[in-house]
C-alpha cells in the first residue's frame, strides 16, 4: 500500500482582517491601489499582529520576532488539530517535516516544535525552506519517501507561513498585489503507509521546473527585508505549465482528465485560478474549494493547497476509488502535482 493522508489540521492567527482594514493598515491612500485590494475575490485574511498597535515599516528584528513566535504558535496548533481529529498521540509521531519560506530560524522550526509540543527526543526531523507557494508538495514527497522506507512509522508534515513578517511597503505593482492577497496560516497532515484509516492514498507525483522563469516569482532582499517578486506574466504561464505537468502525470497511469473527481488547486490569486480553470477546462464546481479558501484566507503560500484539501475532506466526503489531483505553483518557476486515490 502507498502512504495515505489520514488527517489534515489547519490553524490561523487569532486576528482576522477585512480587505479594507489591510488596505488602511498598509498606509495606502490611492483609490487605484484600493481597487486592487477590493477586487481580489478575498474577503478576509489572518495576520499574526495586533490591529491596534501595528505600524508599518518595522525593523528586521521586529519582523523576525513575529515569524518566530507566530510560526511556532500556529504550526503547533495545526499539528495538534491534525492529531486530535484522528486520535493519535504526539508520542506516536516518528518523523516531523517542516516547510516554510517567510522566515529563517536556527535551530530550525522543527526543533522549536519538539520543545513546544514535547515531542519524542528521538524523532526524525527536516526543515524545507525557500520553496514558496509550491512548498507543500515537495514536503509531501519527502514525507511519502520516508513512509515508503519505514512503513510502520507515522509522519507529520507541517507547512507554515507568516507572510505578515515578510511584507514590504512601496508603490510597485508586485508589492501592492502581494500585500493585497497574502495571509498567515499553517496546515499539517498525518501520513502513514500502515493505516487502515480512510483517506487519500498518494499514487504519484509530477514536478515541472521552468528555470528560464527563475526571476518571475519569489523574494528578493532590500536591505535585508524580504520583498515579493510577482511578475505580471505568472497567471498566463500558470495554465500551460500546469496542463503539461498534469498531462504527464495522467499519462503514466493511462488516465484521462475526466477520471479526476476532485481538483485540489492552490489558491494563488483570482487571475491564477481563472487561468487554471480555463486552461484545464474545469467547471465552477471544480474550483469551489479553491475559491472558498482564497475568499476566506487569501494566499497563505505553502499551506494554502492543504487548506483546499481540508475543505474537500470536510465537505465532499469522497468515496472509495475516486481520484483527485493536488496542484501548487511556486518559484523556480515550478508546478508541483500529486495524484490521489480514495
């Protein structure tokens, strides 16, 4: 048996913000910029900051402290929510894999979580950094590999981003769009190759890397502060590259697009979702959960696709034998996919 995703847990900071509130918080006063915020198909986002006391243009130390405290708090909560759903004790976890890109810690976040959650002292750990919005699926690949090698073990993958620790304020379109769509969140999954619990079995992965577009998406540093790179061509590139990766994935299993029941697409932004929908010839129903996550959480980078998976699991109740595809886009430029079977 291939490893299964047997539980998903999500978590966000306590503070919830409307788009109007975020626009004001950033200090923008331009009606054209406000229209970008208000026409993003996003209603709310969550940030690990205090509405009353926050002021933009923070120091690096302030941002780093937000990342440290926020990432430990909400990733710990996501793991606990994940385990609680399935009745697994923390002592049963054999391997912890952490994915993040919005901050840097040494010791890594995994070590902080071992302390916070009182995990076993002999737990295996890994930290995967810098893979942006696509990071959950490479993390899932490494969890899959570990589960295949040690089928008796239980593996937790946790993705966490504190985008409010990686903001930048200027009037460039890239920065404005990033500030208009990004939010904070964490998602954890429990993976096992030795479980009779109901959940999607992972059949295969397919990655497509386009290094000729290396400069199109990611972060750059301005005097140490992270500034988003989000080229205007990304929505147009997303569809064709996603199509190519999916075609390759399905071909390996002699399957057709019509065999896929559930489309677990990363909520990258309104234009990206619409381009994926058109390119893949999906219905509005196919992207319901992707749109829901965007509207209620924004783009949280790496955890986002797992939030969409959680919506599918919570609301669709898939039947045995039904198929799904997970897809996320990230810097590189890269498309990451996984084929699932319930």
